[in-house]
C-alpha cells in the first residue's frame, strides 16, 4: 500500500495467506542459496502472481531489510545490558559490532541513494531509467507509516525470542534471564542476515552456542542451539519446499488449462 501497489491499473493486494506463502517460499530459497537470493525470489513471485513491478518489489524488500536490521540492532543494544556482567561477554560485544557495521553500511547506502539517486538516474541508459525509478520509489515510499511498521517488526522479533525462551525451558527445565534470551534471538536474526552463507548455516549455530555458554555448559548450549535451529531453519526448508512444489503444481495446472483452451 505504501508504494501504491493497487493503483495505476495493477491488481489488488492479495490475501494475507498468499503474502505469507511468498514470505515462506522466500525464506526457503534463502535457506538454500547465498547472497539472500530468496528476497529476489520473493519479488519475482510478486511479479508473477500479483502483476507487480519487479523493480518496485525489490525496493520494498530492501526497505524491509533496512528496517529489520535497524530494529534488531536497537533491541540488541538494549538486550546487551543482560550479558555485560558475564566474564565471557566479549563474544557478545563482537556481535554488537557486527550489527553496528550492518547498520552503518545500510545507512550509508540509503543516504547515497537518496542524495545521488537523481544523478545516477540521469546517467543511466534510457531503457534503465524507468527500472531505476521504480526501484527508487519502491524503496523510499516503503518508509511511509514507519512507526506502525517498526512496531510490527519489534513484535516479530519478540516472538522470535519467545520461541528461544521455550526451547531453552524445555531442555533445561528452568528459565534463563529474559534479557539473555532476547540477545540470543537477536543474534540469530543478525547472523541470518549475513548474505555469504545460506540461512546463516554454521554461523548462527556457532553464535548461539557461544552466547549460551555464558550461562550453561557447552553441551547444554549446543543442545539448545541445535533444537532452536530445527525449528527456525529446517522447518522452513520442509514447509517452504512443500509450498514450492504446490506452486509448481498450480503453474502446471494453469498451463494445461491454457493448452486445452487453445
């Protein structure tokens, strides 16, 4: 809605179920492919099934990532107060520095796009100017209604922390410091955002174990990290794979109907 999707003759915004399917299928692709290519796949799904502009959808995805990383970093700094007293809290400080680096990099990219976007557009070949314009609109118009979007993002990450809380409770039989749980969940989110490894595979597990070892044994930390990743990574592979196969089946069915009609 922020980018005017249902205007200019485009289709109406689809149901929440369809949008959720796009999200899960995008996460599925991110779990398999590096460089966060699942985000581009999500934009492709929007173009194919909603009639949206691919360039504009890529812009909305970029804006979503910027907002998410900023919210995660803010909550990470707040949650870090729960771990600064531990003797091995240096690992936590390194995670905060990684988050700061991501925030600064994305902030610099947004400032450059806002300040020099017009200059770049004028220097592009004619056939690429419209593509860039749609991308620019999709990015910066997505920041409208920012308080509501940021609030939803905060709720999402608190839900992530709730999952980690119940995982640790189920294995340990007692509750850990909620601040530490929040820090661990945000560490998961931050490391997943690093684009070099599909779904943060390996990086996330190592980060979670390192943080949990501040308060529990190495074996307990590994158990919590692996069980949590079964829920947050492997379940997405299974569910996303099923939705992907279902989508392929639907495409084939539509093609068969078109062929019969022809």
